[in-house]
């Protein structure tokens, strides 16, 4: 892994890519501003996302696979897109939140009164 290359006032090219994306620039515009290929923009952003995911959920590799029906994932797609994550990631976060916040029974509301 190479050393960070300060770019456009940011500590690294990756930081510059992420900041410019947050400002709404597309990969072509970012590539032109930084002076790199468009594919490199995507690779830097993807690498940063993977690194960030590992830091947030280091134990995820000890999980199990859960299969959601396609229609459920399709229904989650617009909500996931609004958060710039995949429908699978949104489903995982929803389940985690329901458990963490003790909302399972409230969501299902299937207990006898």
C-alpha cells in the first residue's frame, strides 16, 4: 500500500474523492479535478467503503447467511438507494435495530393481549 498523496487540500486522494462525492460531483468530474482515471475514482471510494465497513462491523465474518425473498429486497431498494447502501445491507440494519431496540414484539404485534 502506497503512502497518502495529499490532493486538493485533502490528506489523500481517497479523502478528496469522498469529499467531492459528498458535494454531488460524479466520478467523471472527480477524475478530471484530481487528474486520475474514472475507474480509479470508483476503486478509491470502494476501498474506503470496505475499510469503513470492517471498522464498524469487525465481527461480521462470524455471522450466518439469511436469505430474504426477492420481493422484500425489491421493496427495500428505494429506501436503500436513498441511504447509498444495498437492500441486503438495509435489511441487516433493520433486523439489528429491531433487536438492539427491543422492537421485535412491537413490530410483529403477534402476542395475545
